[in-house]
C-alpha cells in the first residue's frame, strides 16, 4: 500500500460526487489482486482465493497473443454468467476508443471498464471520453503524461501497461519506474519554479497543467494505480507493491499452464498473500512455495515491436 | 478522583490493513484527533486530551497493541480469507466480542461485524460478528448504482447533513432478536457480574446493550417503502454502510473518537 492517500477527501481535494463514487471503488480495491478469468468456474476460483475483483474476458492475454486476429469485447452472455457466479466486483475490457463496447458494458452493469490495449484498438485517434459515462474506467499507462491524459478523459483508476500475456515483468517495472521518476520531476519543478515550471513540464509530457500540479502536490497519481502486464509470480506481485503500486492485476499468471484447477487456485491464493504481505519476506517464502511452477512466459527482449501491446494507445 | 483522572493518557487506534481503504481512515483519524485536541484546549485548560496513536494492523501482535479498531471498506470476502489465513479471525472476535474494545466497521467492515449476512459468496463467508444484525451485501446492486446522498444523523447533533458515499454498499436488513432472551436475565446478571470475573461482566454488558439505529436512508424507488438502516451501534461496536473516510468531513471520526475515550474510561 502506498504511503500517501489517494483521490478525494483526505487530501482536501474537491471532486464531484460522481468522481468520488468512481474513484472510491478503486480505493476499496487497494491492497488487492484483480484476476483475469474466462469462465464462471475460474471466477469462483479467484473469489475463493481472495481476489478483490475479477476481469471477465474471453481469452487470457497470453492466448490472445497466441491466437492473433482481432481481439474484441467479450460476449455479454459470458460476462453475465461471471457476474452471476461471484459477489466481488466484475470488470470487463473494451477496445481503445470503442464507445459502443463501453456503453454495452455499462448497460450490463459491470463494475469497471478497462479501456485496454490488450484488445485491438478501435480508434487510432481518440480514447473514449470517459467522464460522459456513469460507469468508472481503468486505463493503462507507460508514463505520467499518458496516465494524466487518461485521467483528464475521466479514468478513475490507472494501471501500468506492462506487456500483457508475457509473464515477463520488465515492462511493468519500467512503466511504474517511469511514472515515479516523472512524479519526482514534477515535484521538483513545482518546488523550484512554481506553476510556470509545472506548465512547462506539462507541455513537454503532453498533459493537463492542473492535473500535473495536483500530482506534484500529492507526490503520487491523483487516483489509485495498480500494476499490470506480465506479473506472473508472488515475487513479481510483491515487487510491484514495493515500487509503490496500490495493488496488482494478474492476467495469464493464474490460469496459464496451470496443471489443474487446484494448481490455479494455489497460484491465486499465493499471489493474494504476496500482495497483502509484500514486505514480509517470511510470508513471501510461503507464497512462493504455495505458488509452484509459474507460466512459461515469453521474454520481452526477443519481441518484435509489432508484437507488443503496450504501444497501443498514446 | 476527578473525571479527568479516568481519561486514558494514551490511546492506540488500529485500522485493519489486510485490504481496502486503509490510509483514508488514518488520514481522517489524524484530522479528527487534531480537532479534538484543539477543541479541548479552548474549552478548558485543565482537561487533558489523550494522546492518540494510529497504526495499521496486519498481525495479532499489532492488534494486541490496539485499544480500538476500524475495519475499513474493501472486499469483505478478501478480508475474511486473508484474516483466516493469518490466524487473525479469532483474535479479532476476541477483541470485539470478549474484550469489548471499541470497533467501527465501514461498508465491508460493517459486513464483517454483523452476526449474519445475506447475498454472500457461494458457500457463505466468515464474519467476525459483534452486531446482532443481518446485513444485505451489495444492497443497491453493482457499481452503477453506487451514489452519494445526504444523511441526517441525529447523533452528530448538527443540522448540516452528512454526505454519505455508498459504494456497492450493504445495509442492515434485520435486527436480530436472539439476544432478547438473554436480556431477560439482565438485571440479575449485571448485579452478579459486579463481583464476578471481568470477562463475565463484560459479556453481561454486551447482552444488555441493544442494537441502536443511528442512521437511515430512503429506500430506492421500487425496492419497498420506508428507509434502509445504514448506521448502527451496539455497545462497543459501530457500523456504517457508507464511507465517511472518502469525504473530508471529520464529524463522524471525531464523534467516534469521543466514544472511544468514553468507553475506555
């Protein structure tokens, strides 16, 4: 858990009621693990393991990668079955810029929409104007400018993009480190040059001045920030917490290459434990033992640029 | 002996930090404590305010340092599963129901402090208990039905409404009457308790304390007449459906810290 508070209220920020409710749910997910699931049975495994939410999608990212073709919003019937199976929040993914997929997910009553680079983008110019929706959105980022552009559009929660479906944590680490370094830069700019310096930095990284100033004042993103994209083991999850993330998305890491449903359940329990006790190495030893063999994974170093999902969106 | 001599000098308040909105509570507790101490210093220079310490609680050892506890919002299923694995569930039950230390649950925390819950996950979920109530989880539906609404809370003794933030919120759907047969023995029991051991006395006190409804909110259209119960107290245990920690209004935190001081006297 990060050391400073987020979003509204405690920081004395004024936010609209609408945004309080959207960002508030993300605040309630902190310190938790959100797991990708493709069936009601997988959703139940996640819930029993202590997941704080599930992401309903047709294929886990590693399988989307392997399958190729166009990846789209999941079938509503499958999302409904998952909603019926669990009591924890259910999230679902829409393609970048696909306003109608987002409206359909809103109509379905999912708890959060992930406007996600894991799916094939639908619009090469615009992300969805998210503040026009009643449903909250989470979006990926590689750096501070991208995070603040998404928040300006109305995202109430941010995650690193990482590189989904690889089981290689290096990109997620790079993205959170970049965000952290740029927040430090913004703080330094505000301290040394005041608002003018913040405005200059905002031009450089392409984001809203007020949001950058707020970020500099808070010393962190103004919404909850989770890790995602390549987190495969309890140690990976704890590493992302150590780097200051508020919680973790685990995509392929639970169910990919799991030998049995019980093995997947063990992995899921182990990652929940690792996030709850990210700085207790005794507990982490236990978590790693419980986790067992991890997904095989694809090294980022050998990937061609066109194989990367993180480059989708801007 | 003056009243002041009874006031504890040091009070440690924990926030259960297994998952959820932890630092939001700690932040508002700090503001509330600052307000209490400034109020006290203007009211009477001879009255002392206790020194408050606020800690995050993840272990039994940390719980044992606490005089009072907040169970925050989050996912009640996650908290129960993590607490079970840590061996924290029984120490929490002891803290709330045997030691009768002041405990406040918000949203998922209210679910944890209820003695029964409906709309639980398949197969049910473990609770701590302490409030003789049954809660209905996710009463308003999914996130799309989450809302902010004005609450009139008489215990705040102010006209100004409290902005209640309800996020996938539970409500109290039933006040259980299982304690009522025990309360028939109240008179004898509490007198006998005077000379008995402390735990018996404390248990007796619990039985005499009824569930008080401290706040209600109109039922949404199409879901019945009247009001839902959204704030309750039973002795040392307080529960709210909504999230005061997601506002910058410290009034409930100030009120609760005063209650804590009173109960620890």
